[in-house]
C-alpha cells in the first residue's frame, strides 16, 4: 500500500492507538522499551527448521500470512528505514519523508532462498535478522539517550501522518516492532506448539510474553498505518 496519495499530496491520518498511548509516555521510558525490544523475540526462532521458517499461513486466527523468515526480514528492513528517519529528523529542518512500501521487498524475494556465488541455494539466516535488529537498536538507542530534550519536539513530514514529532516517530518504531511480535508469537505457537504454562519460550525469558502496554496485533496497520496483517 502506497503511503502517498496519487495526487502527490500528503495524506494526514491518525496515529494508531498504541502509538498515541506510547507517545504520551516519558521519552526515557520509551527508549528503554525500544532498546530492550529484541528481548521480546521468541528464542525458539533459532531452532526452527528451514521448512518451518518459510511456512506461510492462511491469515486466520491472528496468524497473518507471512512466514517467520519474511516477518523477521521485514522487521530488519523497517529498522533501517526508521533509524534513518529519526536521524534525519534530528539533523534536518522539517524533513519530508519518502514513502517506503514493504510489498516490493517481499515480492522481489529478498527474504527467500537464492542462488549464491557458489551456486548453492541459501536462505537468509534467522540469526542474521535478529543480530541486525539488536545491533541497530543498541547503536541508535545509545545515541538517542544522549540527545537534548529539545530534540523530541522537532517535527518532520510523514507520508501518512503529516506533521510528526521526533517523539512520535520513536513511538511508531517501538510500537511497530511490538505489533509484529504479536503475530510472531502466534506463528511460533502454530509451528512448534504453545509455551508450557509458567514457561516462556522454553528459555525462561526473551519472548513476547503478555505485558501490560505492549502492542496488540489488532490495533491497526503497520508501517504506513494501513490495515495489512503481517
């Protein structure tokens, strides 16, 4: 779904409810949540076979249709987009953000197995996506923690939401990740079974356990604010 109307004019839309709630919290609280977000991922991801990682879903029961590998690849690409947007908001005077449409990335097979230089078909490793997410969030998070308070009221022009503050942009990227983690949890439960009562992803932590204030998968859209499932 395009973030820009065919007329080329910005379409002002309302932020998802989860983003609005998060944007009202103290920046420091959101930053802690942003930096620790990768810890919500189900650690059983690293034990998935390739057939499980690439299994698509029927779109019912809150599962969505993307495979686990595609979902993680989308999160990695989205992290790059959001990181650049936040840095532009700090460095530039009211920058105008370009549209980013995730669909062509999926349609082009960026997250699927391809034939490499050695002629062997290889799918992007799940661990690579997770490592990229962790490293980027630690690097960007440490930088954001050192920013002056005045930075968070700076504005940019978002292709969906119009005038948006840097604090709202931080809320968007934090919520976006948690939004997708909800889908990931359900996919993992379908693939390998639910976590045993009292447990958490068979490892005592590091998964998308239910937590007050975390994004729910039915709160609306994704990167552009549409209603697409992932």
